[in-house]
C-alpha cells in the first residue's frame, strides 16, 4: 500500500526570513520533499525574502545546500534542479519600503499566497501592515507564524491583537509542529475511529496518563533564546499541552478546524492550577570528563542560570470525564534517550480470580510519537505450558514500519504536512489564538511562582532520566514512570 498524494493548487509562498535557520533546516527541505512526492505542482513558486542582498541564483544555491544537508531520502538531480527553478528572491526591509514593490510585482493574481513569518515576533505587525499597503492581501492570503507565540499571556495577547488588526483568524496559521507529526494525528484516528477505546477513555477505567517528551540533545547553539524560555515555555506550554488536549478532549462532532479546536480549548480551560509541590524543575550537568557535553550553564554561557532544561508535573482536568485521573507530564533535554510517548495506564481489574501471585498487571496503551512510531497495547495472557495459571504481559504491537510496510511508514516531516495544509486552507492542525492564550493563562502562574520563590532547578546528570525528585513526584502516589527507552 502506498499512500495517495493529492496535488495542491498552484500557490505563491513567500518566506520572510528566507535565509534563516528554519528555512534552511525545515521549510525548504519540506517543500522539496512535497515536490518530489508530486504534491507541490510545478507552477507553484517560492520567494525567499530577507534583508541580505542576494539574487535568485544565489538563493537557489542556498536552497540547494539546505536540501542536500537536510532533505532525507533519495531524489534525482533533475528533480532538484526543477524544484530550484521555482525559487526566487527579494531583498526586503521589513521596516521600510525596500523590496516591497518588487515583491508585489512577482505575485501571481488569483492564487493562494502564503506569507511565512519566519522572523522574530517584533516584526509581525510591520510585515502585516506592508502586505496590505502594497496590495498583496486578498481572500486567498494566509499568514503562517511560528512559536514562540509570546513569552506569557500578555505578550501573546498583544501578538494576537497585532495579527487580528490586519487579518481575520481564518487566515492565520499558528504552527505547533507537534501537531504535524504523523502519530499525533493518529491519536485522533485511534480514539475516534475505533469503538474499542472510547468507552474506556475516562476516569472510571484509566488510572492515570503519562506524557513524556525526552530529548538527548542539549540546548546546542540556541542558548540565548533558551535561557530566557526554559522547558516550561519551550515545550510544556505548547507541544505537551497539545498532546494533552488530543488525549483528553471530547469527541468533536466533525473533524473540522473549529470543532476540534473548540474541544481542545475546553480541556485547557478545565486544567487545574498546578500546585508548587506537584512540579519539579531540573537542569542538566556536564558529563564528567567529556568536553563535548557541557553542562546547561556552560552551554548557555550563564554560570548562575536558574532556567530549567527539564520539567515534570502532575495536573488534573476538572470535568466529568477526567475528575480523579492524574496526568503526569515531563520533558527534558540531555536525557537518556530520544523518546516521545504517551502511556494510558488503565486500572487493574476489580478482582483477580487468579489470585494475588498470578502475575496480573494493568493494561497499558502506549502511543509512541518518535522514534519507532507505533502503538502498543500491553495485555495479560497465560504463560504457555503446564504448571498452573501463571500470567504474563505481552504487547499487541503495531509498529507502523512493520504494520504498514517501510514505504508507507516513511512519514512526511511535520512541516511537509503543515505547509500543505496551509496551502489547502485547512486549519485543523494549527493553534487558534484563544487556545494559545488559554495555555499561557495556565502556564503563567507556575512560572510566576518560581520567580517569587527564587526557585533553583534540581541538577540532573546528562544521559539520565532526569532529577530524582521527578521520580518522587509520581512515586508519592504509589505509581512510577515508564522507562525512557528509544
Ligand atoms: C522545538 C523546541 O519546538 O521542538 C526545541 O524549541 C525542541 O527545543 C524541539 O528540541 C523538539 O522537536 P522534535 O520534533 O525534535 O521533537
């Protein structure tokens, strides 16, 4: 089975910040992969726009290097040169007039125009204003913005207001790339495409839920940004929050943008405030004797930094479905393995007919987002052979690369899916303004509490599972984290 590719209509995509890191690592390679897959039509055009002076040829050389470095998979030299011929470049001043008329002159009438704001949020207003002033705004205009969407509720509200002053919400696409991950969408397919799980998906049958997003990488060259953000703002407020929403939300009536986003919003608004003793922050230490792996403080060049590179917390959702079921969330850098997984931990049977010692365990549904995408249901069966009724746990394992075949399990990168959704005008996998604000409203008091208490994150060893206090957080409830394994 090879997945079907439905080409999108021809479009113009303008990348502000076209020579930046995101364009190089993600946007251009993603577009190229969609071109090779037959989804981006030849008539489509991509226009890089940035302050630096280049001509179209130089921009094509930049894109070619980016694709060679970051586009996975095999492709022909012909495909690459055809794709590059679709690229153009304009030197532009976001705060002045340079380049705007030239850009407007390059756009094709009557087709989708997506403006990708791959620049600092301080420029959003300037760009939006000039898109209007130079007559480039139409019904088919779409604005794509990236995280961080604000630093707190106040800044997020200001950004929303800036965008809303120029474009209706239906034209604004806020990217959270976790929503573009294949298995994240599978969460909805598994929950709402099967009768099996939904009747059990509530506090009566689910003991608790664990969401783990573990990374092996450190802060790398992003120290300046990261030290002002930390894991709470960088990962928890957006990526883990989105996963929590998809796991916990009520079934939307249709798989349509506002129906889905309304349900997610209700989850965020029903989240309890997190108690200070239900949250643990950590910061990674160096690996002794290993110069290649500096401590967090060395990596960000701030010996007194109190920013967390790890956070674990327990929260509850106060609604009929989930009251009483704790959600444990954790994320961190420089951990033991790269592993993003959601574990739905079901309750034990009310009574074991086989006796306490038979070896019966509760069912666990594990949804692995990355790597090794797939879903596993841990079930109890009889240990084969004579000798009485001894029970063992076995996985009903649906590793996608095995279940679907390697070709279909070669999933598109999240950006491939999301950019094509922008062109198609489908906002389902993008965050609405009120969702982002609600997520900040939940996050802000947690961060304010740390600041008021001068909280110092707990050190943890690089390559470990995080600080010991994070284990205690869940062990106090007589539960334990599932292992962090690739
Ligand atoms: C980004 C964060 O949004 O997501 C990074 O800013 C993080 O700090 C990254 O490393 C993780 O994304 P992925 O797709 O590698 O899991």
